[in-house]
């Protein structure tokens, strides 16, 4: 007896695009990128929905407000701005949480991703260190 189910129905085929976008909107950025690689239909829906990328981008705005605003003024899409600032937001968050507070030398940072940051960001990081 074969109990395996080979359901080939895809919710994106049966639901209106707006509903699929709502479902994809529940994913985080990494999962959204993975879903986009699943099939052509999902890729098209995800890539053609600036709302999905705007939501993801706004989730990092609290860390990289100036950078995201500058990207948008310079004509970058929400998706491009997210890609440009996601790593920066993760590195900045690590600094603000004190992950690098006790680093004695650059050797300890080997293998860690670092990105350029503006003067205001370094000011925030320095203030966080002084407050610890």
C-alpha cells in the first residue's frame, strides 16, 4: 500500500496573487529568498512585489535608517536596499550588543564579516561601549 501523497497543487496557482503575497509576507528575508528559488511562479510573485521587500527592509531601518533612506533617495528598490544594508545591520547589532567589546586584537576578528560604517554609526557604537 502506497501512502505517499504526490500533491502537485501549489497555493500560488489557486489563490489570487494578492493572497500569495500575503502568505509570502509572513516569511523572513532569508526564507523569502529561498522561496523565490523554489519555482518560477513563486519567483515571479516575490520579485514583482515591492511590498514584500519594503516590509523586510523596514525591519532593519531601526539599525540603518540613514543608509536605507539614502538608498531610496538614490533610486534603489526596496529589495536592493535590503541587500545592501542587511549585513551592515547584523554587524552593527553585534557591535551594539557588545559582541566585540573584549576583542584584544584583529586576529580574534578573523573570519568575521565587517563592513564600512558612517561616523554617526561609530558614534552610536562608541556610546554603547561607554554605557556598558
